[in-house]
C-alpha cells in the first residue's frame, strides 16, 4: 500500500472517530434536552395550577374527583389528597390512567399507553399508542399538602428524535466522504516532496552523479533526507572517480610494457633458427599479447571517455567520415570476401565530436567484420529525419540470442566467450559505442535474428552542444 493511501486511511480514521464521538455527544445532549424542557414546563404548570386552586377553591371535600377546567387538552392532571385519592382531574385523565410513582422525586418519567377513543385529540402511534411525560409534584393548596400528577403527550417528539438521528447519520456519512477526499488531497501534498525526491534519485546514475537533490527552505525531516542522500551521492561520485582514475592510470602504465612485449614476440616469431615447437609457442604467446594490447587500448579509450565526458563539437560531414572509415576496412572486407552495400546521402552535415564519432564507427564496423561469415554481407544506411541522424549497420552472421540483446552494451559482456577469443574480442567495443552515443545525447539499440543477421541502430542529433 502506498504511503499516500496509508496517510489517507490514518487521517480519515482519526477524523471519523472524532466525528463519531462528537455526534454521539450531540445526539445524547439533544435527546435529553427536550425531556428537560418538558419537565420544566410540567413543573411550572403544576405550580400555577396549585396557586389558582388556592385562590379559587376552599378546602377540598372527599368524594368524587371534580373536573378541572384546563385550557386546551394538552395536559393530563390529577390532584391527590393525603389519602392518595384523586380530588381533581383533567378531562384527558378520564380517557387513560397513568401510574403514580412518588419515588421519582424531581425527575420525570415516561409512560407508554393506549388510548382507543378517537375523539381525544392527541397524536397516536401505531395501534393507538401514546407516550406521556409525567411529573409528580408536592404542593400546598389552601394550606394543605397535596400531590399533583401532571403529564403531557409527547406528540411527535419521538419522530423528531428519529429524524434528528437520521439527519446526524446522513451528516456523518457526508462528512466521512468529504474527510476521505480532503485527506487524500492533503496526503498527496504531504508525499509530493517525497515523490519528487524519489524522481530525482532515479535520474541520478553512474553517468549523472553530478546531479543533486535541491534542499528545501524549511529544515524538516525531508530536508535532512535530501541532505543525507546528497552526501551519499558525493561519496559515490568520489568512489567512481577514483575507480575510473585507477583504471585510466593502470591502462596507461600497461600500454608501454605490453607494446614492448608485443614487439619482442613479433620479432621472435620472425626468426628462422628457433625449433618448430618453440616457434609455435612464440606465435601463440604473440597472439595473447596482441589481445592484451587491444584490451589495454580499449580500457584506455573507455576510461578517457568516462573521466572526460566533455565533447569538442565541430561541424563536419558525416558521409565523408563514414567513407574514410570504410576505406580503412576495405582490405579486411575484401580478404574476408564480405560484400558491402552503402546507402548514404551525399552531404550529411552534423555538429559533434568528430574523433569520438570516428571511434564509434570503427567499433561497429570492426564487430560487423569480425562476427560475419565467409561471403557475408554488410549494409550501412544513414538518413536524416526530424533533426536526427538515423544510422543502421546490418551484417550477416550467427546473430545474438534475444536474452542477450540488452546485455551486449555492458562492459566485458560477450555472447560467446569462445567465439570472442577466436576473433580477439574483449567485450568493450559496444560499451565505448554506447558511451559515445550517450555523450552526444543519442540512442543505440541492437536487434538480431539468431543464425541470420545482427543490426545496430544509432540515433544522433544533428546538433550536439558542448
């Protein structure tokens, strides 16, 4: 799971939990508030009734409860004497009897009952069910203690509470969706610097170790992460530079001794006074030294390219340069009876490093000749299109297996070691080609049909700056 999704879940989960707690508190508070209001209304109505009865009535007489004249029919009232017999009652109390709980004290209580007569104008639920809120209040009327049991139908309060609960539920669902969306957007903003650091890190490789991750203004954890990565890249760049320098120095130091060894074995191979068996050994060792000489030169060329990755751009005619390199290979191709087909424009001018382009052409032609077959064929084609030069070199031969196509540009990689040894290959020619193409901001690729042909495709911009 991505960090953005994790942050979204964490923030949304925390927000949802907070919303649930707040919604529950609000619901409980709003659920209790109507009952408090009803209890207060019942108490004030009972006190007002006791005051009115004190002024309007004399001492109560035992007997049948008298009817109270109460405006409207909202209140259920019974007035009890000391013997808990009703003295007065409202009209609504004649339709339904409510239990008397004296131990409730200051608290009200709720009673669910049924009223079957449709003439009573109160809101009924299913099957005539009515809910009353009841208060029992002690009061003095005309100096004597009495109990006033007063109640009021809750009418549509329960429906309103249900509507309130539904509204809170819908509001919670909507807020959850909004919270998830906002969390996702905020998580994106939070991880955006991390994604940018990741993108920049991917761009830094052995060829671009000079790049660094920009440091932000705020010295937060991302600042420390970027600084740590930059320090790591500094160490890597230093190590790569020392390694390349060591390779260049070693290749340079080996160049002269290997050249002297080659000269010695070449001269020894020409002597006629040596035993035949020994002369064969000398020729074998001469070939080995020749391979060493080629390896040292290749290493030196590659190390120079890696250490000095700058170009000396100048305008030159690529067609003339290709023709010049082909002339150098003409005798070799004639000896190997290799047919050459060339398709080049008359004038193909470009801006680049001429010496490096020459080295690139020599390497690809050398491979095309070495890994060809007797009476084989080489086709060289170049075109200019959309500001780029597209160079293609195809040769007959054993080809390259599909699994090896992406690896042939790696240093010291050889498809068949025995075949490379036979032709003197060291596995660096295409590595040098790739490095030269990279310096010119171009692309190089290889495709092949095993057992039939191999083709290298190179794309170079017409204008390559310094």
